[in-house]
C-alpha cells in the first residue's frame, strides 16, 4: 500500500530529519514527501535523491520517478502546509500526513474547540445504506418523545434525498426555506433572524390529542426550490476562509435553530453513505449518541469497516467511538434470534478490528481499555433491535390510522428508551 | 523558449516585488507594482493549469480567454467553470487589479503607476496562497 510504503520511508529516517518530514496526499491520492528545509537544510540533497526510487515504487500513487520533494523554502507560506490543521499523525508509524481530499477531510479532524456543549442533547440517526428504516425510526422516536411532553427539533440533514421532512410535514406546511438555503447563505455572510424563522415549521403531528409536546421540523429543502443542483454544489463548497467550511456551517445552523426553537432534544437524520454530511454529523456536533442503523449484510459492514478504519488510521477513533451505538435495523419476525446473532458477530468483528483497543495482556491490565466481548450488552457494537413489523410497512407519522400504536413498544421500545436515556430527567416540571 | 512554470515564476515575481517595495531611500513602487501584477497573473495561471486548461508543449496556457494579463485575466478566472475543486481556489469576485495595466511599464515616471502597489501586493499574496493550496492538492512535488 502506497501510504504504508511512504510512511515506512519517513519512519526510517533519523529522528531530526523524520520530524521535519510530512507526507502530503493530493486530491488524486498521490503521495509527495514534503521537507521542512528551514529545520534541516543540510538533509535536502540526500532526501531528494532517496525519494526517486521511492516514488518509482509508489507509482502511480506518486509524482512519478522524476518527481521532486516539496520544500518549505519554495513555498510562500510554509506553515499553511506544515502546520495545517488537517495534519494528522498516523497511529502505526507516528508519521505526519496532510490529506488534501476535497470531501471527507473536515470530518476527520477533531471537534472544534469552541463547541462548549452548551446546547440541548443531539442524537444522530446514521445509516450507511439507505432503506433500512432510519427515517421511520426517527419519526417514531420524535413522536414518542413529543407524546411525553418534550419539544423535539427534527433536523433533516439528508440534503440530497430528504425523507424525514416529508414524514412529518405536509407539502403545504413546508417552510419557504430549507437547510440547503442556509448552507448556501452562510457561504457569503451570516444568517439573519428572519432567515432562521423561515426554515423551521411545527409538525401537525403536534396537534394530536395524545401529544403533549411539540415537534419542530427543519427540512432539507424549502418550498422555494430554485436551482436545486446549483444550491447543492454551493452548499458543499468551502467558502473563502476557514470559518465557512461545511462542518462549521452545520454547527452554526444547529445553534441558530436551537436558539429559535428551544428544544429539549434534537434529532438529526444524516445521509446514508460515506459522505461529508454523515461523517460531519457524527464528529463535529458533540452528539450524545450516534445511532448506526445497520443490517447484517456483508456490504453494510464492509462500508462501516472502511469508515472506522479511516478514523483509526488517523488516530481519531478514541474521540468518537464512545458515542456510537449500533442499531439492528429491520430485525425480521422469523429467525429474529439468528439474525441478531449474525449481526452481533459481524459488528463485533469489525469493531474489534478497528475501534476497540487490542486485546492483549497490557490492555487487560488497564481499567480504561476500550474493548468489549461479543455478547456484552453494554457494548457499542451490541445491536439495539428495531423489529420489522408489517404495521410499519406503509406507516406515516401524519397518517390517520393508529393501528400501529400497539406495535411501537415491541418494535421501537428499546430504541426510544436508549434515546430517552440521553435526556435530562422528565419535563413534567416545565410550565 | 524554456519550460514554463507558473508557480515558480509567481513566487519569483512576488519576492522581487517586495524587494523593490522595501528599497531605500525610496520604495520603487512603479516596478514593484508591475511585478505584483505579474505574480498574480502567474499564480492564477498555475491554478488553471492544475485544473486542466490546455497548454502548449512548454506548459504555457493556450486558451485565448486565459492568455491575458492580470487586469483582464481576473474576471476570466473568476468565471471559469465552477466545480467543487475549482471553488477551493476562489480569490473573490472584485478585481483588485482593475487599475493595473501592463502598459504602465512604457510610461513616463509620473504616469507609471505604483500608488496602488501596497494593495496589489496584498492581492497578489492572496492569489499565491490560493495557488499554494492548489500546488499541494495536485502532487506538490512535481513543480
């Protein structure tokens, strides 16, 4: 693997030289050796000669056999590269890497220092594959929490194929603007108060007699569609200056919505797939819990392993792993136990390979080692079951029939309880 | 004609512009200003080349729309097909070099410009930063 070979090259240098080297992986995945020759001016010639064979070995993942090293002295602003906030230290080798990816880069860095945690509890619903009932589950949880008298803010961060907004709002309820508009606006300036007010709408579900609380919905897209594809592109673009990156905008939008609605809890529906949004949602929002809706399929776990391995490689696993919870989406009626056993085994395998600490003598000594047995119910990999039932097949939160109610507890009870456990004690005292 | 390298040229022009600007007893603004315009031009062309605009055998850009000096190049650059990648190297829609002209180099001292040298220096710096970003994004070693 190119990265391993390049890291090996750097790791094999003398300590003083090693500390002045940086791997730069460009947008195409090619790896360049960068030398901070302000620190080791005498070593440049030797390194430049040694990288020739390295680049030849790495081809095509290198600037080519005749490629050069990137020198600090030739740059206008060397610290923008050598001290970039995106530089991470590879867990295995201790070698530093700057990854220039257009997508996926922001989510691989640590939560912003400014995120003080002074916000209502946030719960992220995340699924690597679509169609696993994530949106239905989020609607059910919103409904149950609102039934108990809470003010629930539902944020539909699935910008490209919003589902949750449509589950909780009728077409005529849709606010003028959606989250997408806010992302675009934040690319050029701050959000004004009217703009925030126009982005969120009360769900008619709140008017049901059995619902004591309120559900507010911030949909992905508003009534005024405009140039959808253009907006989508601009939403993902980094603005001029680091404070307008996608992650920062997401945090700002949430803060403004929370200030507007004053919710007891925020449920965030996140895009399925290994994309910016899902990854941002999990890592920058200081979420109480990231619910990973997963089927038992090989594909799902293959994708999740890629995601977890990426965190692990960059030494970020320790930051996020404690907030994760696997949810067994769509546990079948027939063969439920067998299904859950398979899913549990697969989940444990992947978590053990990526996010859990190594099970060796040293870690067994440590009380704070982060690993769990396969059948440990308190483990993040231990799948919380959501049971499929035909009652929910075409269930709509806003629907007339209440036949499903008998099935909420058996199907979603554990999930609702898990979310409830993230919240402060009951809201009965409130007004 | 040798091999074109817009990035190296941009850095060279910028540094030399700063040398002239800090010269004693009197800053040599007119020519410093010319160099900042040249630096910005090369920086934007470097980015365009990395983004894939067509070049000749020596590496020079060939598109008529882009074969311009900075005063006319800026709007061409800003309006260049916007992709997710191109948008990373934005320099702002307002053209800070609208009052810069290559013709200043032929004029009498009094008309040779230079009063905007400081502003042009800052604008050139911003262009070079964007180009540096693009450099790292596109296999930084192969200059």
